[in-house]
C-alpha cells in the first residue's frame, strides 16, 4: 500500500521596504545640483563676458577719442597762414606743414590724414582733419550768432562788418556784468556795460545799463547795444564777477576764425570700425585783456 509523502510548501514573507520606491530621488538630487551649478556658472561667465566687453568698449571709446583729439591738436598749433591755406584748399602743402598727408579723392578729398604709430597692433588709429572758416557757430535754426564762454576778466573779440548797425548781446548768468568796447579802424572807440534786471552788485556798476531781461534763443538776458559810429570793425567783450556763456547776435557777422573738424577712426584691414568726431573753433588772433587798460586809458600812459 502506497503511502503519500507529505507535500511541503515554502512561503516567503515579503515585507515592503520604505526605500523600495525612492530609487529615482538620487537622480533627481543630481539633476537639481547640476542645474544649480550650471546656472551659477552661466551667471558668472555672463558677468565676466559683460565686464570684458564693457572694458573693451571703454578702451575703444577712449582710443578713438584720443585719435580725434590728436587731429585737433595737430591743426590748432598751426600758424594762421597755414590754416588759411588749408581752409581755402588752394595748395597741397598745408597737410605736410602739420605732419599729415593730403587725401585725394573720395568723400574726404582735400582733407588731411594723421596716422598714429600702432606697432604690431592690427587695429590702427588715425584722424581725418578738415579746416574751414566760420562766421557763426550757433545752433541751426537760431538767428545768426557767435557764442563763447568766458571767465571773469577774460576778453573775447568779435569782428563786425562795419557801418553803424547794432548788435544784440545775450548771456545766461544773472550775476555776470558785461563790459564791452567797440572800435573803428581809425581807433575811435565807444564802451559800455550791461547788467541783468536781478543783478545785485549795482553799487559797483553805476555806469552800466540795467534792464537786460528779454530772453532770446535760450539766453535769459539780452540787450541790443549801439556800436561806435564811423564804421565799427570790432567788439571786445569782458565778463565781470562770474563766468557766463555769451552770444553776439547779428545778421551780418563776418568771418571769425577757423572751424576744425577731426574724425578719429580705429581701422582694421583698411576698414573703419569705430569713429568719433570732434569740432572746435579757433578765433582769429587778438590782443589780450591788458590791452584795454593800456590803450583805452583816459590818462597818460
């Protein structure tokens, strides 16, 4: 008789672990950490690139401005005969007199080229300089005028076209008194003074004309003054007490001096990469302020 063997069944008790469903958290932490590190790295790199670019732009701007200023200085130190020849464009020697090279052809024809030494630097610095004569330097759209800034005691001489006409003097500082002398080619003179309506040092300017309160073309104080009769050719202007921006308005202003325009350029492989233009005005020569006290003195010298 067969005896059945007992059947043994093995059971394995499965206990779920609290870590079984968290295998992806390590990867998530890694991704977050890499993302943060990458963001910080990008931010630092961007800032470094920005600072480098800003430094490069600053250096480029300073360099091109220096080139333009170099062209201005090369022309300013020249004699008036050289500048007159340059302005008239009647000779090919004016550029050489200033250490520059004449440009022939193109948009810069008859202008002067000043090249600066650059060594092995592939970026070259140069200035293109032009000189013309000017009679007015006011803002386009204004009445014809010649303006300038003066400190107390300094003098500015303005050429006039003759006749017995009048000019308008304008200034921008209420605390500035304006002393002026007009003269003819024969030495005849007429002098006067102007103060604004709100000027306070009236005790020291008893001979000055008050009432310069009408504004014109951006100037707070303006006054029309009569010139010396007999063909006025010049007007000497001197501010007192405080500096001021002063303008002479007249529809018939003659030539006053030279306008010098210098365009600084940084070039690479013959192509201009960066440019900057500077304009200055150089008046014709005139005597200093001490001349007024010597020649126009009422007493003996």
